[in-house]
C-alpha cells in the first residue's frame, strides 16, 4: 500500500526519533523504515505498526495530502484545492445560466 512519506518523516522528526529509533519502536527493520520514507510502499502490517507508534489514523497515513503538514509544506494540497474550486465554480455558473435562461 502507498503511504504518505512526508507525514511519516514529519511525525518521526516531531518525536525526535531517528529512522533506527522508529524501526526499533515499531518493531520494523531499518531498511523497511527507509523504504517507506523513500517510496511510501509498505505492507499492511508495517502500516499498522507505524499508525500505532506515530499515533496516526490509518486514513491519515494513507492520505497523500495530509492536513497535519507543517506550514509551508502543504504544496501538494494546492492542485486539489484548485480543482475543487474550479469544479464548484462550474456548477454554480451552470445553475445560474440555467436559472436565468428559464430552462
């Protein structure tokens, strides 16, 4: 499964842990933690272990645009916000045109 690498790194660093410390606490290998922080690929068991020790919900860890990112690192959210705004604007314009034209 694909995990949010930025969130894993941020939570680990927030706790003041090295990758080795996270691996020891989560009962994972150092190589597994390195792979997760680099590629985001993790097994279901590794995901559960990280959720427990980093105090995260599974949904948060699987979300590619976390709400818990520190200020200035939320750049990944911008495209999604823009797409949502454009979509909503299109819906409102469509409704307004339909209402004004009497259809």
